[in-house]
C-alpha cells in the first residue's frame, strides 16, 4: 500500500471521458487513484453533449467533465489540477510523474492525453456554431441543410461523401490547396454530387442573434450559404509522455494498445483519443472502463494464487479486507453504501492519528 499522499496505485494523466472513467473504476474498486488534469481538451469544447445515453444535449462538455470529477472524488479518488511535464520508470518498476508543482509516484500509469485537431487558417466559423470536429456526433444537426467540408486529403473527400447520407447540399472546400486524395478517391468523389470549391474563404457571416454560421464569402467574390461543416486537417496526438516511457506507436501516430488499454510497456496503459479508434465520448468511456477493470485485476490482493499460498501460507483474518482504510471509510460513508452511510467512519478517517507518546 502507499505510504504518503503523493504515492498511488494508479495515476491517470488526462481528465477527459476516458481518463475520468478509468479513475472512477480505480477508486470504486478500492485502489488509491489520482487523476491529474491540466484542463481543457476536446470534450471541454463541446457546447452540447450528443450520443451519450442518460445525458441530455443541454449538458455542455465542461458540465459533463465537472460532474465526472465530482464522482471520482466522491469515491475517494484524488484530483490534481496540474500539467505532467515528464514521466519515468523508477528502479523498482514504478513510475514517477513530474508536474509543474509536484512529483507523484504510482504503481501504474494511464495516459489519457488525447489529441488536438489541426485547425485550418482563419477566417473560420465559430466553434460549435458552424465549425464542428466530430462527424458522428454532429452530422445529425445538419440533416437537409447546406454543409461544407474543409480539406484537401483523403479524409476530407470521404467525409464529404459521407455527409450525402444526411443532406443533398455538400461542398468540399480545398481553400486553394492542391487535392492530395488518390486517383481512386477522385473517381469516386466525382461520381457523387459533391461540389468542389477551390477558391479560399475570405469572410464568414454569422447570425447576429444566435451566432450561428449563415454563409461564407470566397476570393472570387461568391457567397455560399452553410449551416455548418467539418474541417479535416488531421490530428496532433499528445504522445510525448508515452514516447518518453518507451511505448510503441502505430503508423498513424497513436499509442499502440491491446483491447484493454495495455501498452508495450508493463504498467503503462493508454485510453481515449490518444489511441486508435473512434473519437467518441461513449467509446472513450468504454475504453476507460475496460482499462479500469484490467488494472484492478493486476492490483487486487485476492484471490491469492496457489503458488503464493504455498509460499506465504493461507490468508489471515487480519489481512482482509484489502481496501485501504481511507477508501474504506469513504465507501461506508457514501450514500450508495448498502448499509446506509456511516458518517462516523468518514469523521474518523479525517481525524489526525494520535501520537504514540
């Protein structure tokens, strides 16, 4: 068990949906867990939350994340607002995380550091009011509306064709760049009713009351009406900590993981947008849950294996339960406890220990 406030069994770096879910599982399954988050991230940019069962669209990304942090803390997890600048493996196989203000040591590290979308040059519509980053989250908003897709590569061409499932009015804006999609994609694209606009954008018109996009102006003097669209310029994965720890990356630049978030380095996991797969809140939550369960299986004290029993003997009554005292006190004082909250348990856990002398 950990011996000081800056030592944990699980340290999660990144407080998006994937990191929050991993930390939630860690704390609820009885492991000393710290969540270190610098703030921001792609989820924080969401004006509304889509495709998350039980969460209405009126909930913003910041509200969703704030509720998640409160949940993690309510189960005894520690939340630290800070930025992890470095991570190294120690001689005893643990991990030391350096932040702007402290050093944290953990048995296992979970990297939920995400990525940043590559932004096209301005002028641009307002974020979440005409400029949207998630096709599968936001395509529903633009059914039977005029839509643009920005970009000049494979992804932009395919997203433009995909949007024809929602509307018959789709423009592909290359903004003066030479298309880099393949000949096969070009043939495919020209067989779909997508208009390719090569002139660059020179201005954006927004509704004066709502702020939503109404139209764009182009360098040839034309004006085209749009309600929204998607820039497709790639992703900048935040993998510096993973690379510093020696984790393998995919050809696409993400952290390479197995089905439960394990990286190529023992004790290091990665979840969410920094790993391959769909960049969706529910997907990130699922990855966090699977990593949390895998971590629990590697950290839990019992059942003791037959080899350990032969070496160390049977489990003594004084050894159970294995949950740390402070997490036990938090659990029995929680409103969700089967026996009802025991307030005195939380009070006793917060009281300072008496001096032996």
